[in-house]
C-alpha cells in the first residue's frame, strides 16, 4: 500500500490559519518514516490526514492510484491503516480483552484471537499483564497495551503519535526492536516523536521536518 499526499492544505473549521500548507509526501509498506517538528507545526494533523481521518481542504490523497475522497473509498482503506493518538487509550476489562478488541470487531475466531494476542504480548514482554484490569495499569503499561491492540491487527501502515512517551529506557528499546521487526515483515510505520535521543536503533528510511505547516526537509 502507498499513501500519497499531493499539494495538501488543511485548516480547522472556523479558523483562518492554515495548519498544513501545500504538503506533498508519501508513505508505504515496509518503511519507517519519522516526522519531526515543534509543537503546533502540524505533525498530528498530517498523521490524521494520511490515515484518512481528516479530509484536506485542498489537495489530493491517493491510496495506490485511487483518489480516496473523490471515489468514496475511505472506509475500505481505513480498515488497512491505523492511527494511534499520543495519549494511551484503554477500555474496561482486562488487558487480554483490550488487545483482542479489534480482532473481535473484525470477527476473528476465538482460537486465532488467543494465538495472536499471546504472540504480540510475548513480543512486547507483557504476558504477565494479560489478566490485569485496565484501570490498574500504569501510564507506561497503558501505552504498551495500546500498541499491542494495533500491532495485533497487522495493518499495512501504522501512524503513531508519540508512541514512546510513557516508556522507560528498557521498554523503549524493546519497542524499537519490535518496530524494526514489523518493518521487515512489510508494515509501514510513520512515527511522530520529540524524543529524538530515544529512537537510536530505529531503522529509519526517511525523516520529514515540518515547520508552521510546511514540509521543509527530507533526508535519507
């Protein structure tokens, strides 16, 4: 899957200020892209447009060769990508049920759900949390559970907004290794982070720099 933004402009309803200004870039399977920029530069908005949650005011979003907003195909493609907000989100119940939530919505069988939940929990090192109530989790544990809930779905591309914020150094290093493994399995990862020093070891293919809504620099 390839998501391509072409000359995208965006501002929020009722505002005269453009949050994104003439942004063109693309995201695809099997690559890790890091988005940098100060608070208010438009990073989160860019993630939401690329993950098909927001419609541009001007410009075009293509998935592969399809103009998704003109062809009314956003619902179909939203099932293949995920956006993870900067604050961890858990629901009532235990950790197992939280991780299994998306799989149950997609009507997977309980045997496959169990296999996939146990597998991703092992990869993240949170097997001991599976029976724990979500209300008892620390902020770092909630972040790991939130990540597990999307990773278990094996999406084509993941858009992750500050996914390492609440993790200690050891957990961050573990998650970075897991991100690299998912990249080699063919998943695309687009990561917003201000913790630049904490992403050492991340196999980055490209970095984007946003400033006041404009894409200023590309490297790699």
